[in-house]
C-alpha cells in the first residue's frame, strides 16, 4: 500500500522537479511511512510513499522494466500476481523483486492497455512508457483506491490524495460550485467531481492516457446485470460461497500481520468464518462500541460472542470520543466534506487494529451487492401501498404522519421518521423516490439555501439509464455501486485506514464476485421483505443462528445525539449569521430555520446538519 504522485508537463522542454514531488509526498507520509522514491526525467516526474506489505526489503518503487523504458508507481494490491508471474517468465520476462507491482508493469509490457483485464485487485497506478512517450494513470474497477488529478494549460498533476496536489504552490484551492451542489445533494461528491475547482476524480474502472498535449479518458470495465442465472438457488448459493472463499484467500497474501474487522453482522462474520475454514490460526479481530445509551450503535456483544465461538484473538474498545476535536482532524484527512458519520467509527477501529496488524479485511460492499439497505425495500412497499386509494394516501396518511415528532436517536421516533419519508414519496415514480431517499438536501431546499447557482449532473438519471437491467432493484444497486460505494464508503475507508498506516482489503469487491452478484435474480436478493436473502442462505448452515436473529445495525456513530449535545455549540458557531454572511455561500435565514426546527424537534435534520458542519470545517481547513 502506498501513496502515489506525479507531474506531466505538456511542453517537453519543461523540466519536472523532484522538489515539487517531495512537497507532494510530504503530505501523504501516513500512506507510506516505510519508504519513498522518485523518478524524474524531462517533463515527467513520478513519486511515491510506501507501506511495505509484500517483499518488505526488495519492493522499493519506482520499479522499472530491465531496459528501463517503462516505469511504474503503484498504490494498492493486485492479488493474482502470483498466477501471472510464471507465465510471464516463460515468455522471457525477468524479475528483480517478489512484488505484485513489478508483475503489473510486466503485464503492461506484454499486453499493452489490455493488461487491465488481467488484474484482480485494488489500485491507483501510473506508468510512464518512455518508448511510446505516453503516461497511463488508472483507478481500479470498483474505485477502492482513490485517485485525483489537476490540469491546466501547462500540465497534469495527479495524486492519491487531494492535499498532495494542493501542496504545490501553483495550485490554488478554490470552491467548485458544481461539486458543492453535488455534495449537498448526495452527501459526497460523485466522480469526476470534487469540491475543488480544476481538481477531478478519475472514475472507477477508468484510465487517463496522456501523450503530448492530449488527455484521453477511457473505461476498461463495464458491469452487466442483464444475463441472469437460471439455476436453482441452492446451486447459486454454493457457487457464490466458493467465489467468496477464493476472494478471501487471495486477500490473505501478505508478509505482515493481518486481521479482520468484526461487527457480528453477516458481512464481517462471513469473512472471519472463511478465514477460519481456510486454516488461518490465531485470527485477530477488532470492534468498537459507544456504550450505554447508544445501544443501536453498539455491536460489541454480538462481535464478542462470535469471536469466542471462533476463538479469534479479539480486540474491542468502548469509546467516548472527543468529537469536537476529532471532527476537524478527520474531515481534513478526508480531503472533502462527508455527510456520513461512519468515517469516525472507521478511524477509531482502524486505530485500534493498527496496534497489532498492518493489513485488515473489511466487509464493505455486501449491502450494494446483495441488497442490504432498507431503502431497497421501496420496491416491495410500493406493491402494497398502491392498493390504498390515492385520496387516503394524500389527505389522510400524509397529514397524520407529518404531524409526528421525529428523532433518529429514539427507536420509536426514528420509525416515525422513516414512515413519514415513505408516505411523502409514495406517489413518486420509483426513480424519483429513490433519489428522495438517498439524497440529503432536496433540489428546492438546496437551491433556496445556496446563494449561487450550483446545478450539476443528474447522477440518478445517468446511472439509472446506463444500467442494462429492467429491474428497479438492479438500477438502485448499480447507482450505489457507481456513486456512494466508491466516493463515500470506499473513500472514507481508504482515508481513515491510511491515516493510521493500515491497509484495508475488501473481499466482497473482488470484481469476479461483483459480476456474479449482478447476475443473481433480484427475487433472490430481496425475497418478500427479507433483505440479503441469497447471502443469508449462503451462511445459514455455516453460522450460529444468533447471527441471523440480531437486529441489523448501521456502521455509524451516534451523530444525532452528538449534534444535540457535544457538537451543538460547534453547529451554532459555524452556522451563525455573522459567519455565514462573511463566507457568502449560504442564506443565513434558511440555515437558522434548519437549526431552529431541528432543535425544536419539528424536523429531523441530522443528515443536513452533519453535511453543513462537515462542509464548514472543510471550508475553514482548505479555503478560509
């Protein structure tokens, strides 16, 4: 695991400077505390920081082909490099290290741009092909590893983190209004947008090809949901299990200590079960909880029970984090604001794990593959709510539910919140209904609140149309797989694990498994109102029964309670009339109404306030 950086000047007479690369890598030492390396020749400069995982002594980067005509810097892991190495050797390739990075470079040398289809793993990479005078900058299929770039009329700059790009004196941090609009709508910024003007994300499964003054962006993988399996569910379940088992096996390759997060839920428990079945001894597992009063976020008891049954070397901790101090620290580490409290949980459990391991396995991705979020039940709910007369839905149920108090920190009031949201959207077409559920600020609300025009792409329309399935559930899953999974969950997972120099691996996002899951019939993902039906079937006779009996808990933090308590002074300070007037981004009157209605419990604006607090902290750190 590493962090990579690079500079390419369009004018071949312009000289790249190692000093600029050093400025960039100094910002991402946390991604690679073990080593650094640079390559500078003419108008091209590449740099990296290394966290040693494989071939600890011999894997220094950049790595060259024997003729030194091709050079690579690489962040991530390609797990099937051991499968390709013998075949490459038979074709005459010679290796000087035992690393996956060198195999990746030789795959490019052998197959050209078709080499991407050979890679199974997570990566952000850059290859300078001196013979072709071409730079290739690429991000893995699912976007597990982030990769950003800046361009102007003179140059292209890229890095694993935005803060490395901003370290250069000729790059100015400016707010991108389209990025702001997207963040307020989705709670994150979908690729290619970022919150910074002229800085972009390389989308998952894409690469930049840079030659002379031309920059071309190409896709190298496309997920299809169309060709559904026709076999029985028992057969599908067994094939799914074997594929998941193979995925976990690949991700156990390391020359350093390795463990797994364990919440006690299906995803993480499945990984630990397979590790045990593969014969891994003394498995290290990690979990955190928030203690009394926050039971809906506390998974310690479930995790401890499972760890005891599987005799893992279990570590857990009950935390009372200083959120007033942690929020600014972690949001700065994220590079962009995020309306998702799980970044804090991920950081804390990663910090715990880093005390004893260097590599951690995570269950991220299971919800998006198998239908694990409650919002996916809208498809099922619509079959029943439409039976009620339209006048009853509009004039009786809406009026009734809109008078109920709401608060996600209360079990009862949270059910009121969910019911109110559903009733208020029951007349919408499914696409708009899903947009309502998965967005933070609705369009009218956002336009009223933001003082400047910030309209951007409609990613709901883009990805719902792009999905090749006619089933609404598939379209929802595809949308999440292309947006919130890479740019929210995987982004925060990468940034928070790397903040403590911990490599995170995600077995559920092996591209073979993702392709298999896309072909599973939708009624085997959600059967009736049973989420994750096929995944539960896979583990039904392998797990203890209590794993399936426990209530699903989101991997998040009690941010609703924090906003009403510890973060309340921060919220009023960052969102005060004086501050907002000086900043000139938001309408102070609208923001004050949000604060008033939330703390009077007329509306639950937890997500909105989390987004606003996150944005204001980010703004102070990067733009003020």
